[in-house]
C-alpha cells in the first residue's frame, strides 16, 4: 500500500505525484517541506559478508528505490552483500499486489495485512527465522506481533501508518467521528479497510473482526453519503483541500503535516482510538535465494534503510532509531517516539482476524471487498 514518489504536492508549487492505496506522498527532509530528492542511503553499519545470489522483489512503490542516483538505496545493498536484485517490481495498491503474486513467484514481498492473510493461508510464504535477521529484536514489539501466527513469525516490520480524521478548522468543527460520514464535503481512502474506520466510528470494539451484522452497520454508515470523494492518489486529496471541495477527510498524519506546512488550518480530530496497518517483508515459501533473502530482511531492518524509506514515502519506520535527520518530521507526525500514540492504534490483523470463517462468525476480507466495490461503483 504506497508510491514511487517523484514529485511534491501541488499546494507547494510542485508537479503531480503517482500514488497507491497507502496514502503516501513525497516526504520532507528535516522539516515538513516536501522534497523530490531524499538523501541517498549511508553505507550500512552492519554489512553481511559478501554472497553470490540474486533476488526478485515485489513491493509498493517507494519502498525500495533504485531509479537513479538520488533515489537509489538498493545499490548499496548489492554492493555490501554481493546479492544482485535481478527483478524489482512495484505496485500501487494491495489489489495490484494480490493479483501479481498469483502469477509470479518472488523471493521477498512487502505485504500489508490484506495480502499477508492470503499468502499465509495459501502457504506461499514461509515462517522467518528471526535469529537470522540482524536487528529484528530492536524493531517495535507491537509491530512485530502483527506478523505472528500460531507462534510463528511471517514478516519483518518495515513501515506502518495510521488513519486519523483531519479537517479544515476554518470551515468545520466536527465533534466526533460521525461528522466524517455525515458531511457532503468529505473524503475517504478508496480501500475496503475504510470499512474498519466506519465500524470503529459506529462503536465496534474490534473493527477488524466484524460479524455480518456489524458489517451491515458499517456499510449503512458509509452509505449515508455515497457521493463523497474516494481517493487513491494523494495529490487528489491535497488538491481537494486546496480548492475547498473537501474540508474533512480520513488520511494519514503525514497529510496533516503537509497541509499545515502549506498554510492550511488543518487539525486532527482527537479520538480514543484510530486504525492502522503494518507493511512487513515476507519470504517466499520456496525461494532458491534464501541466503540473500535473509540479507535483504536484515538490510530492511536497519535504521538507516528505514530512515530513507520513511522520509521518502511519508510513513512511520518500525524502529524509533530511524527517527533522526530526514525522517524526524515524519516520526513526529506519527508520534513514533511517544508511547501513548501507538497504544491507541488498532492495527489491522490480517482482516478479519482470528474469527474468520468457517470456524468463526466474522466476515472475511473477500466479503469486505465486495461490499466496498458495491459502495464506490
């Protein structure tokens, strides 16, 4: 869920940007000012020994950049390890990733909760020996826990994000989350996971474990105003705020930071809980390049690598040690170093969680997708 970010926001006077289901945008350096060219990666401090081998990688745009001198931190990995990245494919949305993993085998994949569930269920990925991943234990435990199934670890946390309700305080003053669904000038991410936010607003205790009745309630709330803006491209949302088409939206804290930097009186609604997700690196069940794959996992767990990625895509790193320099503003927006902020996040647990059919009573992600498509079509 993210993007190969090549331009800053139109509100800051820059060209348009591409986008993905993950609401990300070009990231700031030391301040929230968007930047086209994040600094190149430093030489890693924990370089594995040289090794022969190649890797085929599938990830979201912006998560592993090798496009040029100013956005190429993949080359450092190849130089340090001797492992060659033979193929680097990027996608924009979780659905794009779901489609492509069924057609081609990749050694490592950065998957969010929507895709991870199906990969694990289909045994397309294998449990990870975390002892072989340098720095794994230094990643935030709450994020590590999201990739554990039946005592086995299936992912190494990389980037994470949250959704909050942001609003133009000069035009509206929402009292609670219901305002997002009542407003005629609102915007939601075009993703089935937005159902969880509606469920949370409707009082669901666990918005990712919804019975059929709870799913119906969430869809009723969403159906109150079907003509709202559903956005995939970050630039669409920013322009909507700039032109006054939208004055309240569900977005990541990074959007709030950008809009405030652009002079907009944008604030976040204070709620008791917010939804979030974690994107983690996973190992193909039958990768022929297991040694290099583990070297890649170790590389992505390094603070330096996560700092580059967080600053580039505007999502939070999985280790607070990355929250320096160019990633400092992003970390501040997400409250990475504040214990209270992650604690209020209800993370997506491979929807719909542990009560999935046939044993449980919860609706599955396929049902969520069908209902969402019916809403936005």
